[in-house]
């Protein structure tokens, strides 16, 4: 029996809504899930946002600050508390590309923080979607900017150990092409 997708049925950003898929065998395309994620995140709809993640979703927030690394859904939602907004955030989406069950998109944000600082970050997101749910989420942001504008021990505390980005290594090369040597498959 096909899995039913409990995603949002309305849009707050002008993107077409993600339809209710109850009773339909096909799950939404990854780009529809990415747009639903964007809509729910910008609207501050934590319940809709949580509903887009599979319960066992693996999440990577790239960087070595205390709030970064691989985590589960609960830890991801807990780490979002580091951003002390004084009002709404402007979130702009650039290019979005999908291939198979993955979608990548670029974004930038602007907001005023509670202490008056300007928060203006840039991002690349990668979502892997199966059966209408996000099963892997990777977020790449300007962590130096975060460190500069957010004075919080979860940002400025001791760094975590560097964690690998790749879940599946497709190729491994060894060499120094910049110095004129040829890279070799390892």
C-alpha cells in the first residue's frame, strides 16, 4: 500500500501548494518538498516543517561550531534556537536543481537580531526525498558570519570534531593537480 504524505496543503509564499496526496500512489517530487520546506520554514510553521522530515532523517549542518554536525530531527530543531530574531526574516531563493531523489537550492537571508545586529547569511541546501519525506538534509551556511554576529556559547564555544560530509564516496582521487601532477584513482 502506498505511503500517505502528511504535508501541507496550502502555500504562504505564492508557490503552488503541495497537494494532499492521500489515496494517491505517487509521492510529491523532491522540488515540491523543497518548496514546502521553504514555505513552512519562512512561515515559522514548526509542525508542518517537522512533518516534512522522515522520523529517522539524517541532518548535517556543516561546520565545526558547537551547534553543527550530524544530528537527528529533534537536535536540528533544538539548534535553530541560536538565531535570536527581532522580527521577520527575508529569505530569498535562487537556483533550484533536482536530480533523482535529491534537490539542491541556493538561498540568502536578511534579518535584524534581538541585539540589533544585522544577520545576512548565504546558504546551499541539499535534500534527499523518499516517499514524500526528507530522509537526508544538508545545510551549508557562512558559519564565520554566524560567529561574528551571534554571541552565544552554542556558536562561540569549543569547536566540535570535523565531521565527514559524504555518506557515500563515489570516487577517491589522490594527487596534486595544482602543482602539475596527475591525480590517480585511489
